[in-house]
C-alpha cells in the first residue's frame, strides 16, 4: 500500500495498530474473566473446608473474600453491613460462613430463581407454538446459554467468550455428575401428580417439559456460579418451578381456547 500511495500505507498501518491493541484488550479481558471464574471455584472449596473444620480464621478469610467479590452488587450492601456489625459476635467458623451466605447471597439467590423461572416460561411458550422441532432445539440452546451467562454475571462472574465456554462445560459436568440432565421417574411423577397431562394439550405439555429442562440447567448454573455452596440456604429444586410453569401453561391454554372461541 505504501508503494501504491503513501496515505494508504499509513492508513493500513494505523488500522493494523488498532487491530493489535483490540486483540490485546480482548485477551486481557478473557484472562481476567477466566481468573474470576477460577476464583469462584476456589472460594466454594475454601468455604466447604472452613465449614467442615469449623475454623474461625479460615471463615473470616472466606467472608472477606466473598464481600470483596460481590462489592459491586448493590443488592448485597445491606447484607455486608449487617455481617460486619455481627462479625465479632460469632465464634464458630461454620456459623460465620452460613450467616454470610444468608445475608450476602440471599438477595442474589432470589433474583437467580426469578431469572430461571422467566427463562423456563419463555422456553415453554416458544416451544409450544413453534412449528418445527429444530426451532425448539435451537431456542432451548440459546435460552440456556443466555441463562448461564446471566446467572454468572448476577453472582459477579462476568464471563468472557472463553470464560463462558468454560462455565458451560462446568454446568454440563455438574448435570452429568448429579444425573439431572435426564428426565427421571421422579420428574414424570411430579408432572402426573400435578395433573399436567390431563389439563394441557400435547404441545403445551411438551413446552412445560422443555421449560423444566431449562430450569434444571439453570439450577446447575446457579450452583456453579454461586460463590458459596448451599449450606444455610436450601438448594432450589424442580418443585420450586413446576407449579409456576404448570399455572403459566394452563393460563395460556385458557387464553388460546377463549380466542379460538
């Protein structure tokens, strides 16, 4: 380009410099994102160890690290202040970690459950009205990926592209280990127990099943992205979302029937 025209050569050189700088920024962001996800895994293990050994010193270190990790989340401000006031009164290390889980992560857990339910409802509705199975699969994959990323950001993970793939792999590994990736007999019994098969059409029933599978992925992502393991708080279960999804699908079926009439 310099041989053709001097200004073209300088323009190309400037664009090359910008491209290299952009690549460096992207690489730095990806490295920081992966390091932050690794910090979550380490924090979970250290919290479990502090609870198991009931070590006050280790527990205080975990609480300090947790407070710094979620410091940018305004929902945790009240919990962090309350914990700072009560910190000197708690002797047992396990109790301190459990209190931190309740006070600091409680508001984030509530938002995470809402996110999971909303994603499950969207999947249930879209797969119920879509004409093609391929559309169903594509939308479930899209919604599951978006849910994993949103839950990680909620808990302070902020994954980049490479970090997202690492997080998704961890979620799938968690599903495989817990056996939650398949619809088991207990899930089928829950559906039958709620009378879903009798109240809904085949397409809406299929949509609810897809929604519940999305909820399973959301629960696994919540456990993976959460800085502390579930100890004081109860781990969300499928029953927490089935009733809401069933009511949502029943309402949609009534609205459809009324419009047809």
